[in-house]
C-alpha cells in the first residue's frame, strides 16, 4: 500500500503542478477551465488504454516464459524510475518556468487554447502511464493485495490532488524541492527493490546462476511473509533470505541512480553558468 501511495502521490503531484502553473498563468482567459478539463480527461483515457494494453500483453504471454516476462517488465520499470529521478534532478527546477511561459503565451494569444489542452493532456498521460507501469511492477514483485493497492492509490491520488490544490491557492508554504527530494529517495529504494526482485525471476528461470548463495537468514526475526515483511518487501525490496546477486544488484541500482542524478544535475548547472 505504501509503495502504491508514494508512486501515485508523486506522479499526481507532478501533473498537478503542471496544471496549476498553466491555470495560474492563464487566469482570466475565457474557457481555459474547459480546455484544461478536456486535457485532463484525454490524458486519463490515454493512461487507461496503456493499462489495458499492458494487461493484454500479460495475458498473451501467460505460461510462456512467465519469469522472463516478469523480469523484463520490472527491468523496464526500474529504468523508468531511474530516468524519472535523473530527469527531475536535471530538468525539474526548470519545468515550472517553462510551463509558466507557455501559459503566458496562451494568455497573450500567441498560442491557442487547444495547445493548452494538449500540454495538460500530455502531462497527465505521461504521469498516468508511469503509474500504470510502476504499479504493474509492484504487482509482479508480490506482497500487495488488490485491496491494499486500491487503498494506497486512492490515498495517493487524494493527497497529491490536495497538495497540488493548496500550492495553487498559495496556502502551502512547503518548497516543492523538499517534497521531491524525499519522494525521489523513496522511489530510488523502490527501484532497487524491483531490480533485486527481477534478479530473483531470472534465477528462477535458470538464466542467472552467479552469487546464488544465501547471505543471511532473518526469517526468525522478520519473515518476508509477515505483514511488516510484505510491506518492506514492496517498499524497499526487503527479503529475509537474500542471495549475493540480489544484494549486488540492489546496491548497484542505488549507486547508479545517485551517480546519474548528481552528475547530470551538476552538468545542467555548469551549462547554465
């Protein structure tokens, strides 16, 4: 539930910031609310189509190399989570400025209201599609029931929409960089856990055999099958009997995300200077 909440909250917050910025910049423009609403609806419909497409692929390959398919989906999710954090470290601070400029162009008649709907729709579609893929990866990693994911998704949606609304109204003074820093670290841990779980699927398929010995056994202290163990498994990739390759992949994923975020973030700052 917690992993679902974090992912949905983060993605809804990003989409909400885009919507809030263009709404503020186009204040007083006739019919801007209707066009933004059309963009939101279009983005949601597109994300639903992505969800349906993912489910169709899963049904198609059912029983044919399922472990390899699961590992592939989770690897793609890890790459997207990594790209997401790296992109935010490099471009996130400029996103608000770009969206504000776009909104001002619409308000001055340099861009059409249709373009406003398209920008909002793309933002919602992008974040919605990422939610679909990430949650599909969480499902494959196990440890989450449909009910807990539904509750987490609803809470994440409500929290993200609420925070976005408060920021739009100017009632929330928390700098967005602090929110994104915390959620970026949580997403990095989630990505590392998914990468580790993808390795387990490859081990089950017999494709990965190196460092397959169990490093320790904490099942007596905290079992992976317990309620807390399942929550930690999804959230940070906890397992009570990890193999050597799982630990290597987990640490390598965290190191990769941290290094790329730092390097590309610094490169962007140096370029601007």
